[in-house]
C-alpha cells in the first residue's frame, strides 16, 4: 500500500475485517481505532501487507507525530472523487441583510447541502449549521448576531458516492435594526382626568411578539419616576393608591422586540381626581417641647374623620418612624386619646403628628410637635449595656444588639434581689418581656411574672400571681402567649395521667389568674412545656405538649372551653438521630396539624401531627444545623416580606451525671425560611449568628 508522504511523521497501519464497520472499529476507552487492528508503525509512505491480511480486510492509515499524537485515519475504501463545488448566489459581496435572510446557491445533481454561518472568516467556529438541505435556498433567522454584525457563510455540497466539497466563503453584514412601527398610547386620553375609582387601565397598540415597559413620572422628562411596570400585554391595571390625588402624571411605553430597535411612545399626561383635603386635627398633648416621664397619652382634637393615624419619629422629616398606630383610640369629650405603655418608646427626643383620613378626601397631616421622654420603666439607675461583638451584614441586612442583661456579677446589670434559679421561661407581647418565676421548687410557693422593656432591657415591675396558680408538680414553670396575644402560664407535670397540665390566663396589669384549660392523658408522661394554638378567650383552641423521654406529642382540643378530644402523635424520625426526645421538649404549632418540635436531643423539626411524618428538617440543609443539640426553643419573625427562623446554634448544657456545664460559647443562628413548605426553614443560607463576645454566663 502507498499513500501521500508528509514530512517528519510516522504512520500507523491498521487492518480491519470487512465484517466490522468503521463505527465498531473505534476504541471505547480512547479516541481512534482499537489497537486490536494495529498492524505496524512505519516511517515511510508505503507498507507491504502480510499474506494473512491481504484479503478480507480494509485498511486505515493515521499520521503519528513525534509527540505520539495520532491523527484522524484515511481508509482504503474511501471514494476520493470530490462532489461538485457550488457557487454562492446571494447574499454575497458584503451585502446588508435583514433577519430572516434567504441564502441561495447553485444546484448540483443528486446533492444534499450543509449551510454554515460563522462570525469568523476562516469558519473555524460555526454559529449556525443546517444539514441535509435538499433545495438550493434557505431562510435563516440571524437575530442572534444582532445588528450591523459582519458574518460569513458557505455551502458544503455532498453528492452520492463522492467526498463533500465546500464552496467559497462569502461575507455579509446584518442590517441596522429598524424601530418598531405602530406603537402608540390609546387610553386614558392625553391630558384627561381619570375617574375616581379604585383602579386605572392604561392601554396602547399591540405589537406582535413585543414586551413592554410602562413608566410613570411627575415630570415629562421622567427624572422623577414614581412607578415602572413590565408586561407582555398591551394594557395594565394600576391601583389608584399608587398615585396622589389632585396631581398631573406623565406616562409612556417602551416596546422591545427581537430584531428591532427598542422603541418608546410619545409622552402622554393624565390628571388624578380632584379631592378636598380631610379635616386637619389640632394636637393637644404632649405639648410641643414637653418632657415626659413614664406612661402618657397622645391627645388631639376629634374632627369627625373616618380614621386617625399616629406617627412618631426621631426627626421632623419622619423618614424613620418608631411608632405608627391607627387603632386603639378612645374618644373623650371632643378629643381622641391613645395611651402609651412603658415599652412603646425608649428614652429620647421624638416628633409626633396625626394624619386624618375621610372617604372621598385626600389624607391630611397635622402639624408636627416635638417631645422628650426621660424615663421609660421603673428601674432607677439602669444603664444599657450592649454586646461588644460586631456582625457583618448579610444580603444587605445588618444585626445590631440593643442590650443584654446577665446574671454574671462582672456586668452588674440585674435588678436587686433577683433570683434566677426558678425562672424557666419567657415570652414577648407588645414589646414587653414576661419572665415566669417562683420563689422555690415547691407546689405551694409564691409565683410571679417579671416584666421588662423589650426595647431597652429595663425592668418594669413584678406581677405577683394569686394562689390559684400554685398547682402540682411545680407551678408557673412556663409562660407563653396564644395567637390572640393572651398571657398564659402553666405548670410542670411529672405524670399527666394523675397530675394534669393546668393553664391560667394572666391579666397583664393586675396579675389576676383565670384557669382556661386542664389537660390530662391516661397514657401518662412528663410535660415541662406546652403551647396554645388559637384564642383562649373564644374557648376554641388547641394545647400541644411533648412528652419527655418519648417520641410523642399530645394535642388537646377545646371547644367552648371544654376538652373534647385528646390525640397523640408518634414522631417518625428525630433530627439528627436518637430514640427519644430527651427532656424539656418544646412544641411550636403553626396550625392544628403542623408543629415544630425540639428538645435536649432533637433539633427543630417540622412535623405533620396527624401522621407524625417529617415535613422539614435540617437533613435538607445540614450546613445550617446547630453545632450541638441540647437546646430547646426557637422562634420566628417577619421582616421585609420574608420570614426568619431563630434557633440555638451552639448551646450550653449541664451533664446530669457530673453536674458540669459543657458546650458554648452560646450563640444563635438566624436563617431565612424557604418559600416552599416542604423545605421550611432549611432552604436558604444562614443569615448570621448572634454571639455574646464576653461569654455572658456560660456556666449559668
């Protein structure tokens, strides 16, 4: 066999049985032909076949360079006759074409064609390749190249029994995009006043295949935009609340369509309905420049408005409001009053105003008055101490510590005569912290609730609870709130078969206690903490509790104040593992059937009560899981239309076998809750950790 010679290379020679196709002769483990068929490697451009390979085979020759690289083979059964070379007809010679463009070339008998289009003149990379064409013209969408782009094309002609032959390469240019025609605004009519209804419909002519951006502004140069919306329809509906009354607005539409220039309509204007101002009220108290101490009232004139909104801010621009209220007013002899509790505002300087609202009128703001608040709460000599740690912003959210209080004597920031040995729980209602407490670990012992200002940490007062809360085994162990914000306390029960779980509703100001639930179960079990879902005032609610050293959560159903059903749920799986929940089980109901559970052995996990199945757990995002268990308790809050989940991340615990404390330093994790329930709250990344830099009370 002989073949064309190439300088400074070797050649690998293959003999392949005629029964084996070229495809099946290829190696599965590397590129090229299987080594089974290799005859020899030669330095010359000829080779004498051995007698046993002279018939029944076809042959392949590959260039083998001095680096050991083997190139594509040429086969002995190839037909070396080339196909006809076609001529390109149009577009050619630098023609400018619009998309889609029709490509034409001369025809060849019995041929199929491949159209190739590239942004490279040597066609080293091909952007569009259309194969097996049977006619000598083809329409092609060129929008991917954009406008005024230089591109290249050619035709590869393949005739039966012949080798493919490429044409010459032609150069063309895509046309500059034309603007979209026919885009005009249609409604509301230019310069007209819109109707005084809840919504306004804006319309324009439809452009096939276009998308639109609709812009609104208070000036015709759109330097003061007020609203922007996108749509694929040729109309939008906008709430009247997006605009102010008695104003002129300007609007325009910009259309975007593939293959065309972005096009904007002329600018039209419209007027919002004319409305008279709501009656303006006069401020009465606190007086402008007044200095106040403790609780006080906002008082202003009743001007028969439909609604009044109080705004309190740190500056007279009201850019940052610290208090906004539109409910809870009382009327008194021609005035409107609102009482401020100890926790609503901290010490400082404030501005306040009232906005009046009335049907068919524009809201009206009162004058703004300034006042000073000197004392909030009832703790003389209290000084706020803050965590010295700093927290890096995450996703433009930044954490700031407002205060801390610690039993460690080095900080010296607890009220006098404070005993924390029997304070087992707390909850927050209307920015007041309520901490449960008892004097001793006895049934018949005095019980109380301590109140603190949640914004400043300042002690307000103790509520001494009446003797009817003194129930077995240990009273006033848990303090909680129901969905209506009622303050509740409950006891520890060592065995709910013989020692019911008793829940009392507590008056937040007097401490008066009224029993609202008695919960028992013949199956027994210890309960340290419980939770109420619903409103105890209505008599219709649920009580949930986890049983220590088991895998059971119990639910009591109350109708009209009477327990009508007791149900138990066996939890299918514990996260991260374990055979039981351990002690101090906490349950956080999200509905009558969805509950979060955590305990000394179990990380927060979302269960379906009716089946015991896991709905969400840290198994879905183990990187967010706490560093250790032994941390009961978690909570949720909403901010910026997102829900966040707070849970202990690195807890401190006491080993019951030796009485020593382990773990820490104590910190918390805040995580954004996933939007899908089956991934709550373990979908997104950890927001931040709250860690007390000075190790506030590791052993306590």
